[in-house]
């Protein structure tokens, strides 16, 4: 895979993650950073986390295991988990 293809894939993944956060938390894409945690987002509590996981699973066509769900402590970790599934 070329560098350009890798970058395009990363951008597409970022866009889809941003869509999930916008759908679940009404968070504008420009506010999404790798360091963003549940403490930074209104509604990202335990129920919000379940809603986010469900949205990500639907958008990416994957099913996360319990360990992956528990590791989703920030956006950067979500990206790592999704990248490992590609």
C-alpha cells in the first residue's frame, strides 16, 4: 500500500469516527482530537460509551470484544483498535 493510500485510509477512518461522535454526542468534527476522553464530552458516560461502541460497530462493520471496549479511553485508542481491524 502506498503512502498516499495509507493517508487516504486514515482520513476516511477519522471522518467515520467523527461521524459516530457527532451522531452519538452531537460533537462537531473539529472538536475531535486523539486526546479527547469521556471527561471532555458531555454524555460520554457508561451509557454513552455503549451508544458510541454500537455506532462504531455499525459504521465499521465490526464487533468489538470486551477488552477492546474497555480500552476505548480516548479517541486515539479507538483509532488504534480500528486500525488493527483493517
